[in-house]
């Protein structure tokens, strides 16, 4: 999975916005799978990735992998 498209490119036809994940790794993985299936051109990460959840570290790692 690669999200290398620049955010402000005229070539972007579809955009996904991620926010309010709050450490929910299962939901994040489901959304990333859906983004891949929908052929989204770019992803914007808007914050609220972590909480006191046991999976917050995994969420941060996954978001960082997006680039």
C-alpha cells in the first residue's frame, strides 16, 4: 500500500481523511483496507490517533508507515 500522491496535486480525484482513531487499530486497519479497495489517490491524517488504549503504539506505527 502506498499513498505517495501529494495532497495538493491536480491529479487527485479522490481523498480520504483519517481522524479520531483513538488507538483503535482494528478500525484503522479496516479503513486502510477500504482505502486500498476504493483506489483512493491521497490520504490526509488529521489527528487524534492515540488514547490510553493498549493499541496506541500500533496505531502510531501504522500511520507512520503511510508516509
